[in-house]
C-alpha cells in the first residue's frame, strides 16, 4: 500500500479535523435527494436491506437510534418496520431538516424525534437513551475522529441490543489505494461547481460507463436504476463518495479488534466486498434475538485437508451445496457465511484471483467447492483454526 510522506500526512491530518473548512455538505446532498428522488420504492429497498442484515422480520417493540441520519430515509424505514421509538440526529442542519421533512410527510409521529447534535459531543450523546438498535451507516468515518465516534456511538447500545455500523474499508481499496481516494476527496471539495461535475462524470466514465460498454451492456441501466439496495440514487452516491470529507478508512481486522478490546463487543454479522463494510455487534455479555435465528445455529464443519490453489487460496469440498452455488449468471446466489473460530468473515462472492492475491478472509462458493482464505493468510490445514459454514446465512 502507498504511504504518505511526513508533510503530506501532516496536511492530511490538518484537513481531517472535525472543524475543517473542507467539510463536505452531506446535508445539502441529502436535502436534494429528499426533494428530487425520494419514493416509496426507495423506502421499500432501504427497509428490506435494514431488516435483511439485522436478520429480523420487523422491528416491532424495538427502539432505534439513527446516528448521522442524513436524509432520514433509514429512520423512516425503521418506523415503517414497526420500531417502537426512533431517535434521529445529525451534525448537519440540512440533514436534520431533510429528516424532519420526511417525518412531516408521515404526520409527525410522536414516537419519532429528530435532533441536531454531534456524535463527538460526549455530553450530548450521554443524554440520549440507550437503544435496542444503534445504527450508523457510512457516517462515523466522516467525523474527523472515527474511533472516538465509534466508541461514543457504541455507548448507546443497551445490554441486549445490537450495534449496526458501516465503515469504508482499507481491505477493499487495493488499486487505487485509500491514499489516492483521500487526495481525490480533497481535490473535489476544493473544486468549483463545474470542476465537481467534471470529476463526477470522470468517475462515472471510468468505473461504470466504460466497463459496461466493454461488456456490451447499456450503462444507463445501472446509472438510472431504481433498485439500489439501500434506496439511494447513483449520482447521490457518487457525490457522497467523491465529496465525503473528513474521511478515514478502517481495516476489517482492526475494526474487529477495536470492538472486541475497547468496546467489549462480539461480532454477529458482517458483509464486506463493497466500499463500506457492514458490521453488526452486540455487548459480549449480552443476549439478543440473534441467538434464536435458525440460520445462525445451523453450522457445518468444513472438512479438510484443504487443497492449495495458489497464493492465499484453499479449496474445501461441499458437493451437497452445489445447487445454491454462485454462477456466471448469478454471482450473488450463494448464501453461505464462512466462520473462522466462530467469527463470521462476510467477504463472499470474490474472484479466485482476488482470494489468491489478497486473501484476508475472502471466499467464494462455486459448483462443489468453497474457495477461501484465512484472515491472517495462514495455511488453514495447519494454523489451528476451526472453519465452519452456515449455508443459508447471507
């Protein structure tokens, strides 16, 4: 990975302060989204994504704290899913206004409150009630003090609650590396309005339009699609990605370690492979609904010895699950979650050459085989770790 020189690192640290003049106007972005792009279809997508990751049919009787609520879409999704009480807050006044607009849209329900505040303001956070579900998707790495923000947010999880966060991941950004994107974000925020539009179209061309054209696909199908999992629009996501500053990246291993060592929390679910890695934690001594989920309890041991395919990649035979394997037509069909010593890895559907080259828990289910790697890239035949799978977890 590319490293920054000392002067560059010092400049980066200065720009990444919470009060930096480069701070991106997330609230303006989300206000535009609510004005132009909010729909029942997008709300439905957001609700389904939320419930799918939590492994819940609804949120009936549960309290929901939305930290960095942005557009308010996911607070509204939680309300539609039956949450007993929703508290939403954001640092950005425009985000607060956008969320309040959605609350107004459904008649200002008394069990949904919207506030302005910072997750870095410990006195503000400590006044918030603890919740069954503390949710912060793609937010805490934009505070300018990510680990402090994570710790403050986690303090609002009740003893038997869960902590659902999503963080940009160093493990995904290999070429170009995180440092490249940090520089791009600073360039974007310093650019004129026209310069920003040029950067947005340059990004779309390089990462979506040109690759689709090479595959003889219509790129407009993706750019204009209304079926994005979390309910956002393509251009909202692009501006959010290019503009998002302050900004920090978090490695999967260091996030797990921080949660275990500092927060005293256990990892329940994880989905990696995209820009944001989604994590679901709970207090280590707590009990939760997760213990009763059939897909969690039905695990199978992977039988060795595992054949070495090259690099960090090894093969386990799972012929009884061939019918549910990924395919060229459906790369996301397999629902297998791989566990290492009981901890979910959540890095599925990876290309074999990525598993070989990068490893770090990447895996893929093809025909009768599970191609996988250890989190520390050691040989699973001799590293003393236990590997299990839950066939219908994802």
